[in-house]
C-alpha cells in the first residue's frame, strides 16, 4: 500500500517551526465487474450441485 501525505491531518514537533502532514497508508477498493460475474456464476453452480447431492 502506498504512503501518501494527508491533506487534513498534520502534526508539529517541538523542534520544528512548521507542521508536517501525517503520512498514511492508503489503498483503493474497487469492484471488477467481469470477476464479479465469474464468482457469482461459481456460487450459483455450487448451490445447484449441492441441491442434487
């Protein structure tokens, strides 16, 4: 995960004259439509096969 400086959160150390941005780890959560379809198809297949057993 990348480390990026915050645009909102800052802190000031005693020995510095200015505030520094807090560095935080971020990640982007995404939905991938093609992969979602694959997973849903697998779930439906598994549900259908367990009903037969």
